[in-house]
């Protein structure tokens, strides 16, 4: 069983690919939360995985929510792992996640990171990667997933995560400041005519968007996954004045390097 959360497709691709390699099935954390399905019973030899992106050198809010509510039955000697996708590095996110699982009675046996194309575009100096960089990251990511899958299949006790420079500063100082001052959906708006396709509404993992008066309205409990802004087919969703002239990214599986 591999639980995953994905805002822009990177982590879903990683989860699906690993599941195919190791012979497991995937389950969306978002769907579990919406269905209030938090009790999972393991078979004796089952592999248990968690795949999700790094948000501000920590865990996405929805991942914290899922972990805090899930209940795992028949947990004993099963192999438990996590895989984090990141544009550059993870900071201390692996440590934070292992601690969160430990509080729920689960012990991590393995933890890995995969560098994928950048998706964060809300601050000055942050943008998606150029197409050439995206292609290189996806090619390297594909090879990295094969390597990780072999470790998982062999139930290897190993942690291989790229924390980057100053990981403690990023995760323990910058991250709290980010979540205090940068989590908010008031700056979201549209510039242009909405075609009422409802893609943003359906893409939001926490049902924070509704169509009203000819455009999307954000309801105040955004988790900043950016699925809405990246999936909008017309590219009219903006965040204040920070995202004009910046790229949009959503992983098309057909473009992935096999």
C-alpha cells in the first residue's frame, strides 16, 4: 500500500511508478480524507509507503492531517518507507516526517528523495524550470525511481535524502515563518475571462474553490499546493502580482522519460 499526495503530478508519477515496480497499489491521501477513510489493515508481508512533495522544507499540511488521523491495523514487521519529491532539496523534512510517523506508532525503515521540476512560483526569484531542465530532471528522476524501487523491493534499511545546505535553518526557522506569513489565499484572483471549466475547483484537494459570479472564489483554507494555478487551462489565475509572466507546470505522464 502506497499513500500519496500530489498537487502538480510529480509525486503521483513517482508513487505510480514505484507501485508498478514493487507490486503494490496506490491510494490518494486526498481521496481518503474526503471519504473519511482512515482505517487501513495490512497484510503480514505488505509494504507501506508514503509519497509526497516537500513544502517549504517540511510536510504539506494535508499530509500532516492524513498522518494524524490514519489508523493502521495489523502493523508489525512490515517495511515502511517514504519518498519525497523536491525541486532542489528537502531540508529536515525527512526527520519531521519520521517523527510524525513515530508518534502514530510506525517506524520508518527507509526514506528517499527524488528531485523533480520546480513548481513553486509565489515569491520573487522562484519560477518553474526551463523545459530543458525539466527534461533532465525527469530523466534523472526516472533512474532515481528505479534505484529506490530496487531498495524498497529488497526492503533495505536506508535513508537517502538530499537535505541541501543549512537544512536546520530552512526547516526550523524559515519554514515556521513561511507558514505564519505565506499561507493564505486572499491574493488569488483571475486576470481574464473564466470559461467556467471548473478545473481549479476539481483540482483543489481541500475543496477550497467554488465557482461563483463567473469565476473561482477561494474560501480561506488553502494549503498552498498550487494545483489550481498550475492546472488552469487558460492560465488566468494569478497570486497578487507575483505570478505574472511566470510559467505553469503540470506533469504530463506522456512526457516522462521511461
